[in-house]
C-alpha cells in the first residue's frame, strides 16, 4: 500500500515542480537559447526557434497534466480513504518474465463479477497465467496490489 502512495504522489510533485519552473521562466522572461546572436539573420532565427520551443513546452505541459496529472489527482480520494476498487478473477495475460523477482508487472484479470478484462499494474513476484488473484487497485491509474493469490 505504501508504494501506491509513492506512485500516486511522486508524479504530482514532479508536475508541480516542472510547472513552477515553467512559470518562473515566464515571469523572469528568460530565453531557452542562451547563445548570443552574431548577426541580424541569426537573431531572427533564434527568435523563431524561441517561439517554437515556447509553444512546444506549453502544449507539452498541458498534455502531461491531462494524461498524467489528472488521473493521479482523481485517485487521491481513493488512496486516502482506503476505498480502493477490488477485483477477483483469473489472470489471462501479463508480464511473467523473471517470475522469481519482485518487480512491477502489468497483468490482465478476467473479473468474475463483471466479466470485464481489467488491466492492473502491481509490484509482485511470480504471477502465473491462469492463477486466481484478488487485487485492490486505483481506478484511474490502474495501479494496485495483490491481496491474495492461489489456484482457485
């Protein structure tokens, strides 16, 4: 469970730091290109590239907030209250490389109750295809942990 806190809050902290750096860049009106132009042509070229970099950085920051920040923020209430989604079923696919090591694995579970396939990324060892598992997970980032596992 403690790893869920890290996997949820670290991207949010990272995005806040990057956004603060971008805001400081905007407030101080600094330039991305630090070289001094030697001619008028080079000055125009640097100005054009500064604008392109600025637009790319702004769009990139917005996209990262939408696809990374918002799902992590939406999972905070589930994490704080402890009301994680629960699923149980058979593992139909997943990462079985180096089964003896405890690493992050993406597994697909055929949920018994809803009949849907649920993909969950969890930090575990030795998950086999066809194994019955009970998993608690965060619904927006699809990250969780295995509560119990067995042959059925």
